[in-house]
């Protein structure tokens, strides 16, 4: 069955509110770890995760950094307007370019209290910083389906947008965490290896990894590498349609170096493991970009649309050939990094081309992330989640996690 025809109601389970983790544990690697392999389920903690990987494996992490994407303004009348920066305006080539803008930037945003904000009305805020004040202004220039285009301008103009957010914004905790962000979230809602700024949500599978874990991986000759997918607010977007054909996946920027692609190619005969659903979506996207290039149907931006992995003619192409095709294309075009967008949806009916296992947290009922889990381990996801609920695992972003080996 084509994933378009899947009913989201088949991917539901009861998640009591008290099982949602509102805070992380004091120690990142003390979180519980469920291991699923060949139909068997066992329990451990993240501190011991290296013991569950074969020697010479390659773990791939998403090194995106969460930005302080929530901006609050108070109108002269006292009303609060909340601007949630989703993604750069289409005029910018990528997230990094938009983050480096000085003095002014255009961003696609969600707006809380939008009915109180008239078109063209300038919102102003003064933020104490260093020995000077930052003056921030916002005007919404266009209303789109589900979002607004906001012009943000500030002084001093020499400050980048990324720097501005550090001073003026707040970490955007997921909507299911029913509390306000606290100072500790600035550290704990980031992985220890977070690098490129641009996400509005953390790649939460990586939150459990510590320097001690990386040392234990190294001792076992387990290699690591990094890709980037800037997580958008679409990761929390509920599936409201009964059938997946009516659900639109938001596209997200990916950024992968040619050296990382070559590293993956060199490890295809070993075991490649994705840490997080975002890493898996990035890695699997690379395969399909190689297919598109080989069939001469690649676009200049090499973007992968939501259903292309299912609608392209079934390729008789190995992972090595597909990835090497991408690497060769990058070399031909003198590109050290591939920066493009993906909106791939991984759902039952999808066969992973690159990865053999996935490290991930537990996901919301009736979510596209749960569909990805079902694509990896089939209907056994129900047993995995039932085990986690019965054994006091903590759920969602700040919760525990699992290591799932593909069936």
C-alpha cells in the first residue's frame, strides 16, 4: 500500500500526561534505553549504549543548534504579541545566510495574538545588552497560509540575526511541555555537539549523549560523523487529516559535507546507525538525490519532495552507487557542502537504503515520527511502546529513548 493511503488513526496509542517528561534528568546519560532487535526487547541506560553497537559501526548525528526563536513584544495598549521564527524567507539561500544578516532580516513566522496586530503596525522592543541597548522592531509584511512574513530590524546594525536572538529570544520548548522556558533549558535543550544554528526544535535523540559516551564509542572503534538538518516547527505539526495524502510535510534545510558522504560510502559494508529521526531523514534523502541525478531528473537545488521516494521509478541502484553519484556531482560542481531542502516522509512501505538502526526518543501518538518508527520495525512499534509505558519510561523530548534495529 502506498503511504498516501495510510490512516493516521492506525498509529495511535494512549499517552498519559504524567508520562511526558517536563524536565530532563540531572545526568544526560542516566536516561533509560530500550533496545529492540529481532523482535526482542530489553532495557538498559544510555551510559552503556556503546555495548549495543558492533565494533567498526558508524554513528551519524545531527549537529544543528536550536535558536532562541520566540520573540515577545508588548503593544502600547499592553497586549502581548509572540513571534515564533519558523524559517528564513525564500530570498535567502539557506539558514546560515539568513542567520548572518545584519540590521534587517525577513522571516516566516507564527504569530500569537495576530488579530491584535494591524498590518503595517510597527512593534518595538528595547533589550538591555552589554553597555548599550538593542532596539528591535517588527512589521508583518505579508500573510500566508499558516504563517506571516515578518520584517525584523534592529540596531546596532552590526549585530547578526543569530546574535540578536541570543539577546532577545527564548528557547522554543515543544508545546507539550507545559511550562515556561528556564535558564537551564538553554543548555539542556541542546546537544553537547550542537554547531550550526538554525533549528526551532532540538534533535532530541542526541540530548542523551555525553563526552563519556563518545569515549566509550571510541574505545570500541565506533566512528562518528555529523550531518545537519535544521528542525522546523513542522516536527510538532499534528496530522489532522485522516489519510496521509492530505498531510503536508514542511521542507527543512539539510547541510552535508562531501567528506561526510565519502565517509558514509566507506562504511556501507559495516553498520551505519542514525542518531535521531532527523539524521535518518537526511541520510536517506542523500540516497534519493543520487537516484534523481542518475536519472537526470535532479533540480538545480536538488530538493527532495515529500512523496518522491515513492513515486520515482524503483531504482536498481545500490546505496554506494547513489551516494557516490552525489559525491561526484559535488566534486564536478566544486561543492564542499550540499545545502538543500528535504520534505521526505518515511512511513510504512519505505525501505531504509542506508541505515541499519536508529537511536530515537518516544514520539507522540498519530505523528509522522511514529510513522517513521513503524516503517523501520513494522507493527512491532506497538509492543515497543507498550513495553515503555508499562516500565515507566519517560516520553517525548526530555524523556528516555530507544535503539531500534531495522527488521
